[in-house]
């Protein structure tokens, strides 16, 4: 029996426009464009037999999920386990304010780099991978949705495909859909990666 996992990124936020590092610690509301992106995605979701939505504890993901599930027909579970990567001491900083030596360290290895008191993308892979394993193998649902963030989706793909640094180059647009299925041999297969509507 196959199971399907649908990963939805939240819509554009004010902080995204400002090029501000929010990560898992910070938050900002969706812009008007972000709301329109979520509404476009919601039209696509109507054709997907979602049975449950797991939603990041970051409010931008919750705001997006409310638009996706406007009639409240899909059970929703908010969890910190799929919140965005923690940028530690740099949380809330504009990208232009990040000190040069920190930016250089990040560019040398963006997969394993982490800000002081924060997470690397590899740390996120471990956190999110454990969550995916639990929800995909440990409940009755066949069509499972996650409303989450770009780095969480990258980390999820890294976990499902057993890769690491390759996912850094993956761009995950706002309100895109990434769709994998898990076969009876416990192998993940991509049906859509970062598709926009």
C-alpha cells in the first residue's frame, strides 16, 4: 500500500520582502501577494484527497494552512517539529547585516553551517526525517500534507532520498507543492518537486 506526502511551502511574507532572516524563532504575516499565492494553491488542493494537515508552529505556515483548508474539512495538527530552520543569533537580522565572516563561513558549506545557537540544514534533516518516518509509517492516513518552509522541504527531500549537500541548490518557491509517495518497499518516489500554481 502506497502513502502520499504533500509538502506545501507558505506564502510570501513581509520579512521575505525585507530579506530578513526569520527562521524558526521569528515570524511575519503574509503579504497580499502571499495570500493570493495561497489562494491559488488552495484551488489545486481541492483535487488532492488530503486526510490530515500537519502545520508548522510558525504563524506564516498556519496562515497559509487556513487558506488551504478554508472550510476546515481537513484535520489540522500544529507542530514545532516542522518549523523553519533555527538561525540562532542571526534570527531577525537583515541579510545585509550578517557579518562578512559569518557569510563566508556559510558559503563554504551551507549544508553543515549553523549560526551560533542555531541549526544546520543537516540538523533540520534529522529533526524532519524522524517526523516523516513517524507520520508515514505510524498512522492510518494515506494522503498526508505538511504546510511548512523552504529549508524544511529541502531537509525532507534529503531524508527521503538519502542525500545531503545536493539539496542546498534546490529552490522551493512560495506556495509550491512537492509530492512524494512511499511504496510497499519503503522507498520514496517524487511525483512533483516545487511545482507552482
